[in-house]
C-alpha cells in the first residue's frame, strides 16, 4: 500500500491541514471619516496610477510597489489580500516541504533572505517568523533540491546535486538531535543527482539520475548462481582520429586498438610520456582496455587519463587484483606488470552499464562519470623499467552510434567483421565539419528517392532503444527548406517492419527522437527517407547525422548477474541496515534485489527519474525509454505490476504534481506515444497535449503554446486557486488561463503551505481596484466607479472640479479613446470634451474654476493661458483673455478666485501679459466686465502657487516678493490696500505649493505644504509636522472630517473632528511607499497606496466631491472696487476688438461732463493743480497714468479710482 501521508509530505504536493491559521499580518485601523457632506458620500483621488488599494496592513505597499520586486519571499493566509514579504532571496528556492505545524523546510541554493543571512537548506518557523539553517556548519556543497520528512522516525531525507561528508546526492537530518549525517549507503556516487524522495510502506524510495551507490559493494548479491557476462560494449573506431605524442619519434596511429605482437607506442629511456587522440565525433566512453608493453622493462606502472572538452582528470574504476572488488583511482591509476597479470583471470564485475575485469593480457578501467569526449590523453607517470610502451589501447562505448558518414563507421582493424554500417541513397554532401550529411533535392515533380540506411551492430538478442539525431538548421541556414522524413525500422533478416515514425527536421538546434524501443535478435535496418517538404518551396534539404543504440537488457544475462543494477530508482529499507557494519558488509544482502531496484535496469541507460503518486500507484516519469512506456508509466505496488499509460509521452517530463486526484505534468513533449484521445480545457484544439498536461484517467490539454515547461507550482491567492507552469498561470476556478492585470500580477517559482498560510517565492503586485486615472473612495473602501469610463491612450487626470450633483469637470494632460484631450466634462454620467480648443503639444489643464456658469480653465504649455468657456451655451466665450507670458519659464496657472464679483483672480507662474504693459507677475486680475487684464498688487512679483480668501484678505503661498521682501506665505487686505502683517508671514521652510486656512481669521491656524514638507501654524509659531514624510513628493493637502471627535487632538493645528490628508508619492516609515496618508495631530498613518505598472505612481490631487468655491471668493460688497497701491492700468486685452462702436469709458465721461457737481469738483482740482505748480519748491511726482495708458480706452472703474 502506498503511504499517502509519506507522499503528501514529499516534494509532490502542497498539503491541506485542519489547524487554524494564526494571524501573520499587523492590520491598520482605518479612520471613521464623515463623508456625508460629499456627493454620493465619497471623495476622489486623481493622478498617475492604474490601480489603487486602501492601506489595511503593515507592509501592504510592498505588493503595490512601483519597483516591481522580483524573487521575493512572500507570506499570506491565501484567503484575503493581506501579504507580508521577507525580502529578496539571493538565489533559488526549488521546494518548500512542511515538517510539522510550524516548520517549513526551504530547499535550493541561497545564502540570504532579505537582510537575513541564512544558508540553504533552511527552516522557516511560522510562530517566530524566523529562518535558521539546517546545515549550521556549512558542510553541504551544492544544491539540495528535494526532501522527504519521515514523521515516524523524525528524520529528514535530503536529495539533490550536492556533496556532504565525502558522499554525494543524499544526506539525513535528525529532528531529535539536530544532527546532519550521511546516508548509511553513502549516497549515489560523484555524478549522481536525486530528484525525488518518497515513502513506500516502510521503505524510502529515491528517484533521480544515478547508477551506483557510494558503497557500491552493497549492490553485490550472495547468489550461488555463477555470473554470466557478455560483452555488449562496442569498440570505438580510431581510423579517422588524429594522434600526437610527447615523443615525435613514436606517434601511434589508428592501429593502436588492434592486436599485434609489437608495441604500438613506445618511448625509450623515459619513465613518463603522453599520447593524444583527437576524434572526429563525440563519444560517451564507458571504459578503456589497456594492454601493457610486451617487455617488462617498458611496462607502465602508473598512469592517468585526461579528456577534452572537459580538460580534466578522469575518475576511473577497476578490479582490485587483491580483493577482486571494484576500486577507484584518478590521478594515479595502477597497471600490473606481465608477471602479475599471468595469475589474473577474474570474472567480469558489473559497473554501470558495462563490466570490468582483469585478464592475463589486459586491465579494464571504467569511467565513473558519463561525460562527452572528443579527445583523450594517456599520460604515463612511471615505469617498471627504464622505458615506457603500450602494445594496445582500446576505447569502448555502452551506447554506440552508427553514422550517416560511413567513413566514421569503418573499424580500426582490418580483421573486424562485425561493425555498424550505413549506405546512402541519392546524392549527399558532407557538412563543412564532417559531422553530418545533407542532400538538396527538387520536389517539383514529386518526392525523389533519397535517404540513408543505417545498420547498427546488434550482436546479442535483447531489448534495445534507438535514437535518431538530427542536426539543427540554424548552423547551415536551411530552416526554411527543411522537411519531414520517414524513419522506419526493419528486422533485416526477415524484413519485418518493427516501427515507423515521421520526424520533422525543422529543429533549430540538434535534437534526438526515439524511433524504436523493443526486442531485437540481430542487426536491424533503419531507413531514413524524405517524406515531404513543409513550405511551398520545391527545394528541400534533407539531413542525416547518426543513430544511437542503447542496450536495455540482454536475454542471455537478464536476471543472472550477481549485482543489483540500479538505474535512477533505489529502494532503501532502513530495517535491513539495523546491524550494519561498515568494516564488514560484503556478502550480506543489505540491498534487496526487489522489483523496484531492478525496475531501473529495464529502463534505458542513464535514465533521469521523477517519482510521484497517483491513485495508490507510483508514478515513474522523467527521461527514459522502456517497454512500459517512454518517459512515463505507473507502478502498482500492491499487485507488483507496471502499468502503461498510453505508451508514455513523446518527450521528457521535467516536473509533476498531484493535486486533488489530478496528475499535472510539465515537460518537453507534445503528445502521448500512442497518440491518445485528447480533451481540451481551452478553445485551442490542435490534437496535441503541448508541454503541460493533466491526467485523471483521461488526457487533458491546456492549449499551451510553450514547447518546454520546467516547473509546476500551485497556490491560493484571494481564495482563488492557481496552477503555475513556469510563467503561465491557470485559474482553476475559472478554468482558463490567467492574465496579469493591474489588480493582480504575480509569478511563482515555488510555494509551500503551513496550515492555512502560504509561503511563496516570486513576484507579486496586487491592488483593491483597477482605476482609470482616478477613483472614488467612501468611508470604508475603494468605490466601484472610476472618475471616467473612457479609456486613456496616454497621460493622466491631475485636477477636478465639482459643480453640482450632476456635473463635474476634470483636467490634466491626457488623450482618450473617444478623442477627448486634457479636459473631460461629466454631466449626468455623459462624458464630453471641448472640441473647439486646439490643444498644443505637451499642454495640460492645471486649474479649473466656475463662476456664474462660466468655466475658467487654467493651463500649462498652452498658448492660451486662461480659457473661458460658457457652460450654459456649451461654447467658448467670444472674447478670450490675452495670453500670459514668462521670460524665465513656461507659464502655468495654479489658482483661480473671485474678488468682488467682477474680478477673476489668477495666480500662477508668469510675469507679463502678452503684448501689454500691464504689471502682472504671479497674481493678476481679469476684469469680467471689460475682458481685460489689470494689475492686482503693485510691486508684487514671483510665483503664486496657491491662495485662499478670508473675507477681503487673500492668503497666498509660493515664492513671493513684495517691495523687495521675500515671502513663502503672504496675506493681503484688498480693502485696506495693505498686507495684514500676520505672524505666519515669517515662514521660510520652502516654496509653498498648497495652503489650508483652518480658521476664518488671519490670526488663526494655517497649514501649508511644499514638495517635501508639511508645516502648521498654531496661531503663534510654525511647526514642522511632516518629519515622518522625509524623501516624499507631496502634491496636495486637505482637511477631512471624522464621524467622532479625536480626544487626543489638542487642536493646535486643526479641530478634533478633523484629519489632515496628504497625497503624492510618499515615503512613510515604517509603512513604506504610500500614495495618501493622514495626520491625526500626533502621528502619520497610511491611507492609500497606488501603482502604475513598472513606473512610479502618484496621487496628484484629492478631489473634494462637493462645492468648495467659497474658499476662493472674497466676502466684500460687490459695489466696492478693488484698490491698489497704485492705479490699476486698464488695457483692452480682448482678442476681438470692435472699432466702430464707442467704448463704454467714453460714454461714462460724457455723462460725467453733463453733471454739474462733477464739473465743479474737477474745476477745484484744476485750481489746486495750478496753485501747486507756481510753488518754487515743486517736486514732480510719478504720474498715475502714463502716456501709453492715455492712448487706451479708460474703463469707468479705472477712472473712478483716480477721482
């Protein structure tokens, strides 16, 4: 019976447990705001963002951050939108294994998580939220990629590609004594890798890529059956190899591997020397056979082997003549002299897929590591005499190749009869490097007869696997001309067809395809012939490289060897090792010759195995071929039977995971071997599985486009379950592929589960709501509606204006799909722009104001600085203000207000009126009656960023100069024509961008903000209240009301029922990045966090969804004209001038001339003037009206100022 608990705790699953999840997040309390005075009980936030969230818990901004974090370790309950991050991992985490209710084991290759130094593998403790290394002494070298916790024995089995305590591939950690030890069998050899560990009843099963144990003697059996050994390895031909020697006088040639009565390589009077063999192709040698010199004084005693391209010394295994057991050597390998060899004639000992022995003529040395070899160097290190020589040197392969280029098949020795061959049909040409052949054919009149017949040398009956290698088309630039070939395998003696496959040759890189797996009695015939082209081009290029044959089992020796042959699967029974003695373990069957241990021997050589569990069966998957199925089959332990699953898959399996009785498989395949019926989750139906499949008794395709998938993860976010295949995410609930959005974007490389809490590695961005440059917020959550439903092609909304319940206007720098630019009017849920405005490139709307159904639009980067629009008539006013100008910067309008009903007060960044001598700098009047600009406050200059009215007093903020004095905050009384000289005018911290007048008094409280500060005036002193917002960009401030008063507020800055809100791109510790925050009089708290793809997000302004125009309208009588310290200088500034009508100024003058009282008064003034002119002490004064102004029409209000 398969141990379900054991498997569930292994690497295949993220288990579900019943224990209650503890709180892992520090929640943030939201303020109880009173939104009753706002339209629809909500306010808006505008700016440059595409998603936004209410800040509800500590660290939330880490998941909506514009920095788009990668490879971070996250923690969540999985059922809500609250997350925590431990920071970036400086490596990989491949698996997370639950150990108990509070521990996860993190596997991979890393040394740091966030700021925590911790070596992999490491424990994560949920209770303390801490990490600790399993290997405290750093004794593990390499990567631990899999583990299994045996809760019965409280042991953790580790697997991967690592070295520990001179063993490789595995280790054991005791949870009782916290000790790390080697496995009793000392791992799996130096070239091994363990992919999977699980438990089958009481036995531990390892799956991976290995063929021996660290103690290989454990695999030897004590059977009395005599060993039958047959040589299945094939001799590598050296006929076309090139040779060199350290002694030019003795350079061997290809006959070095042939039997002779003489030495084929020798160096006199030297005890050391080398010869080199360079092959024209790549081989994977299994062993070498060395024939020492004929004369004992020339016989070599020590040697080593080096290969290229690895350029390293080879680890070799050989039969120790003293013990008749396998020993190992590398840099100093021994050779016996002839007298010692005379007494040697041992039986062959199985080693990997070959066998090793000593005879009276030669010694064999097996290569411990499977490695590709194109060159080999034999280095003689010492001699039994005064010279060195070899009489013969042979290289063998277990997997042997038959080349399309038949020259490479030719044997080294003329007496060889049995060897692989090939024959060509049609015209073929060798590639430039000689590795493959190609034929370019014309298929305009049909497919010509062109092909290659391969005849691999099969010498013994048995089970064989044949792979066809196809060179990539990028190297010879023939991708567009490649076609399809038919590869057919025949029994050459009976001409029986054994198997046929259509193989596409359009691969960009070299590939191999399995073309046969099964039983053979003798040499087959493998025919490669052109089947068809792919494109419409009649010129087709056919290529041929080689076939490779792997011996799976030989009939004569099957089940007769006295060595357990493990190949990617090892079944370890701890009970068998209870009395294990390292000093004397030979002759005792510690490792059983069980079905699982021998199962690997029935798979192709060098199989790479993954194990899993499905419906009480063991899943065997990976990269292999077998009679049970290629790359996938099941093993039923209860019946001791293998189960074919539709012949397996036609490509390797990289990962598998069982979730809810479903087997998920990812790899480099596109169908089953038997082309089984396929069901589809998606609309894409191409009769292929793709690289990701689901099996539940039937096959299901996800319709994935990727040709290779390597990892499977599954996790739950926001109560939604996802299956993640590399970068592709499947929404299990929605039964469809998930696409990243502004609301949720993530990628997962590994995940683990503790109770109901989830730990995962990857990237994450999550927001409460997707927005469209602006969003409404009510008292407790993000609203469901955006500011506008139109889609933005570019830009963003920066400012908004509430007019009434059915009409609001928003401005900024943007273009929408509906071709609305910079300004959108939303009336009764209908959206429109103003088509008659010709917007300049890079222009924007910076301020909006409505008075008496006239909309005033302030701009930046636009020729028309102020635009007037009649909302009632839905048209631009016939007379538009003349543009404002600046000599030092671009003009920008920052604020509008109304003074005495008739004057539009315009603040901003400008210093003149276009083509006029009106004295305007930073603040100016626009006379609504005369459509003319007028000076506002004489000797005032600079930039006015903001202002508010308190009756007839204007309170301004910016960079201001008045009478050569500089101010950041200034108040001015228009009635008294003077500054109020309030004590808050001494503010000097920085340029004020926003200003709030808390009390309707110049003696009251004031709050100001700049780009990087927030300060409050308490009636006596300025106080910096924004110290916690260091490194922030502040864009707006507003006071909002609370449902209940805050008793902790001493009202120094604002009332107990108020909170100060700030927006922008804020850095608020310890909360991180936020987009809006509030000050409760004692501390700052986060409120909103926004995101904009991978760019920086910012909230530009807080939209007060109600009428606040009273803050910008003076409270003086409409009958009183504004007074300036010098006469306002009227000028007709209309863009449209009417020449044939008398101006209204002249009409008033005529009326005054008819008034006797006025004439008498003017006469008195004239008499006074004449009298003063006669005075010798006369000093000229500056005239109130200059000569230029006299030429212009004088409006009546201008005249009255001088009377």
